[in-house]
C-alpha cells in the first residue's frame, strides 16, 4: 500500500447501482467496492451453476502502443509477449531486477502494435510506474487508461448464452484467453473470454459512461437463467477453489515465480534481455538444487477455517504457512492454499495440520486446483 | 433492522432474553449476523462453564473472518444450541429464534444493557 495520507475511496461508474441493489460495500485498494449483495455463498453457487455479474472497474488498465510495443513488453515482463497473436491474451508477470514479483498481469494484444496490460488494483500505480520507467529507449508509449474503462464480468456456464443474446460478435470463435472488439447491447466493448472464477465467462471493457446501461442489459438478459450480481467475497472463494494465485497472498515481491511454482511464465528463450533475467536464472537454478516450499491445496477434515498467515504443522513442527483460506461452497469443507516444505508437499502426505488459534486441526494435502469445471 | 422489543442488548451485539426460572437465552443480533456474512462455524461454551459478562466465551467464524463471542452476562451455561453447531447458517437466517446460541443461569447482570430502541440507535449510528 502507498504511504500517502488516506483519501476518500474512489467510486466506480456503477456505484449508485450497487447501493440501489443493497450491496455491502468494502474498501478495496482505495476503491469502494461491493463485497456482496446478499449471501456470498449463494453468489458463489450462482457462478458455478448459472451466472454471476461482477463490477471489476477497480482493475488497472494500461495501454501500450508504438512500433516497438512488442519488444518493449518482452523487455519489461517475464513472458514472451511478442509471440502473442493479435486478439489473444496471456497471463504473465512483471518482476523486479532481483526477480521478486511486482504483479501478475493479463496482457491483451489488441492490434499489431497495441496492447492492453491489466494490473491488480492494488498494484496498478506500481506497474504503471515500472512500465513507464522501463519504456525509456523504446519506440513505445505507456498510457494510464485506468479512468478510460469500466470492467464488467459475466461468469458461469450460462454466460455465453446471456452474452449471445446481446451481441453479434462471434463468441464461438472466441477462445479462452482471447479478446476482440465488438458491440454488446449497443455499447462498444472489448469482449474478452477471461475471468478469475474457474468458469467459462467474459470480461467486458467499456467506457465508464456505458457501464450502467451494459450492466442493466446483462441483468435483463440473465433474468431467466438465474444470473445474480456478485461481490468480491465470492470472487475470492471462486478463485481459491480454482487454485488461482492472488497478489499479496500467494504472490509478493519476496517471491520469484519459481518460488511460487509458476516457472512456466518465465521465458528465458525469448529474444533480447528482460528485467530480472539474471536473478531469475539463479532462482531457477536454486529451485532445481534445493526445492523451495511448494504451493499446495489443503482440505480440512473438520470445520474450522484456516486463514492467511496461519502455520502449517506436522509432527509438532512448522512446515509451512497458509496464504489463503475459506470455507469452500463447492466442496462443503474449509480449504486453503499454503506454501509447505517440499518433503510434505506430495498429495496425501500424512499428519499435516493447520494451527488454528492454538489447536492443530487435521488437513489433507491435495494438488491444486480444488475445482475444475467440466468442459 | 428489526430488534425484538422484549430482548435486551449488549454493545457487543448480543441479545439476552428475559429470565425464565433464572435462565436467559443468548444470541447475536441480526445487525451482527449481517455484518459477519455467512456464518460457517460456531464454537460455543460448554454446559456447566461459567461465563463472565463482557468476556469471550466462544467464536463465530464467517466466510471472511473470525469474531469472538462475548457473554452479555455472568453465570453458568445450562444449554447450548446443538442445531446451530450442526447448521451455523441458522445464525444468519433466524438470529433471534432458531439461531440462539446458549442459555445461561444469570448470576450477575452488568449495568448498561440496552433496550431494543437504544440498541437500534446504537447499531444504526455505528453503521454510518
């Protein structure tokens, strides 16, 4: 978090609508965001079985344009962004020179020389500053587009049907991790088949002045199939079940992608140097020789919920730490992601527990994710 | 928020029923249940335990957080609500009825428990 004086929270273009829907609001990275509208469990189940509507306008959009946009992003980020086709998207990371993770990102290639980088709300300024600094010497422009977009996500098995009723865009031709410009309910939108819930779904980037109109059109289109508005609380349990990392929990500047088990995002073979290469090569080597703690799933045998920061124990010794935990509506049991010593990381390892306020509760070690949708 | 007139309330958002044969029932208010979100686990005192007014005697766990359960009075626990242990969502769905938490033989009541109207004003003020 920044060290500046606390200021008034920012409001999205949908703020009045959330309040009229009776949302419980919460401060999130300086934004006043809906936590839930009714029961977060019901919202979670709606996304898994029907559809949910999210306001994600707090996410940080940064546009990168210019003849060397691709080469610049290859230098600034750890992924091979130049190899992303137009109309496709990639999950990637921006690291410090020492290899620590500054943020995880989704990068959409909108045109040959135009990309949109989407950063976490809490890191948007940090990412913007780092990209701006790293752009020196490249024929590339980094533009802060945080105020240019509202972001509405419709997620869940019914979401393709809902969206199809509102757009002529070729949704069947739109693959997972792809995005194309189109019109939804008469509103110009970047339609992306991405999300953070483990379900099929779409993220719609639109001008803020169109957000209310689009939200209402989606609500109406989803009426017959059980679409409900959803808050950040169920977004967190959905992503946890899907085993997706969250910055500040599973990812931080004190971890490299190799410590986080996300080796695959680092592309040493790409052309040219990139920020963090040397440190990441060393981190890869270290990980090879001396396996770091491994990110695993834990499923409770009992009913007590593990929270971020709680110790993972085995034989009375601390062997790891919980990074995220919550009751899982889909599994009906508390679940957690945790970094544990490699010796205890194999699925089915016996005798692993979580220290829940002094009591060692038994947990089963499982591979991530907890939940995978049927395709 | 609907706070039943016949109950008394603590500033920690517990309610206390009138005593029948010296035994009162304790629960948390609808205001508190809403603030917690979906309650998924309750840890209650045991029958025979002595609870002390204003002191922690259990915990309520919701999707996002853990909260201490305070006793509004001092006395001996005579019953706990097994239904709510089995199905903690009763705290959300019926905080003043099926979602009661425990019964206590009141030995001492602190000064300063609120009436329904006083509690409504207090909890509304806290909200804004």
